[in-house]
C-alpha cells in the first residue's frame, strides 16, 4: 500500500476478519482453495483466476482507475494501520485499563 501500487491477493482469514471491511481495494483471487497440486501449491478455480487477471489488466491499462485505487488504499492504510493510528489504539487501551476495563473488554477504534 505504501508503495502506491495495486496488488493482487488471496483473501486469507486475517484479511477477511481484520482488513477487508476497511475498504482496501485489490484484485482478488477469492478466499476458497480448490486444493493443492503435487508440489503443494495452492490451487484457485480457473474462473476466479480469469476474473483476477481481468482486474489486473484493467489496473495496468487504466491510469485513472489505478491512481484512484492506490490513493484510496493509502488513505485507508494511514487511517487504520499507520504508527499514528497504532498510537491512538494504545492510548485508548491505556486509558481504559486505567479506568478498570480489562484489555480483553476494551474495544478500540481508529481516531
């Protein structure tokens, strides 16, 4: 994201639970494996690969779309995953722990 480049990803469990709902945009290989080949490499359904390839070609050939995507991802990344946002999360956690709320009970959100 920081490199301001589009990317393609397999929607792994942590991405699904912690990142996807933030609005990060990427060419997606979906979240379902079809199995593994004889070398142990993960396999994704051919229609999913074709759709992701089409998304990649569109991003490579459409400068406006690519720029819009990378700028939005950078904005979301700064808001949710920067050192400044980490500081905000930690300040909230510390304040709640000082008020008697356990870290397990504390719910934090970006500033």
